[in-house]
C-alpha cells in the first residue's frame, strides 16, 4: 500500500483547491486529486426549486461512505469511477470520472476532516485559513463564472448556510490539521509538502 494521502481542507473559497493544483502541477501523473464536492448526494427525486434551497455546507450533504470506500480503493492500488456533481442542475451527473491510483492522493474539500474514516486514511492534513471577506469574494466570482449563479442567489446561500455551517462545522475541524496555512499560495508550506513527497517517492 505505497500511497501518500494528503488532505487539504478549509472554508469555501479559502484557496485549498489552488494549493492542491500547485502540487498536482509539480508531480503530474504521480498525483491524483479527489474533490469532496463530487460526493454531494444526488437529488434527482427533488424539483429544481427545492434543490436550490438545500444546505450544501452541512456534513449531511455528502456521501462520506462512498468517498471513504473509493479513497481506500485508491490506497490499495485500485482505480475508481468517482461521481461528478452538476452544479447547474444541483444533482449528480450521469457521467463519472476515472481517478487513477497514483502514488500521491490528494483529498480536497471543506469537510474532509469532519469524517473520521477519511481522516484516518490521511498521512498529512493541511487546513487553509483565509479571511472571510476574501473567501466570499472568491466564491462569488467562481459561482458566477463557472456555475451560472446570480449574485443574489450567492448572497442568500452564503448568509443562510455557508457562513453558519463554516462556523459550526468547518472551522472546528482545524484542530485536526497537522499544518495550518493562510491562503493557498504559501511557498514555504509548498516546499515542506514537496520535501515530504520527494522523500516518499524516493522510498518507492
């Protein structure tokens, strides 16, 4: 089971995906990235107006059992077909994403430290801390450009679920982190993580 599993958590818009991407860019095919957002439960049984109002920032929104199973498969050398979430339709896509079992597995998501079964599979846990104002601005830009949301819907969702769920569930998981960084562009932490990855790859 020669796999190094790195968990990168933090609030929505904190920069965790940026940090994950920077590692992926350095090691290319040696790294597989699994996004927690893909594991939102499907909601095909609900009308669109109901789906729009669901709480997507609560632990109950994620199918952690499936995610844990697939991460465990990756750790044991098995490729997986991960779900894909369709943000515009607020449900899972009919398509899946092939994730290869690479030596380095990165798990990225707001609540990946909340689930103990996921935490227990991580060799290194990083929490990305970012000012709330910066996070909401990043989220607004992303949701408008990539997910077809209106600014009003973004504000409503932020006030109704994103902010309170961050305070109640996401922020407290920082205590499980091995490293806490500010933003996703820390060169020092990137160098430290790369040193650990280099040592691991050299040992294979």
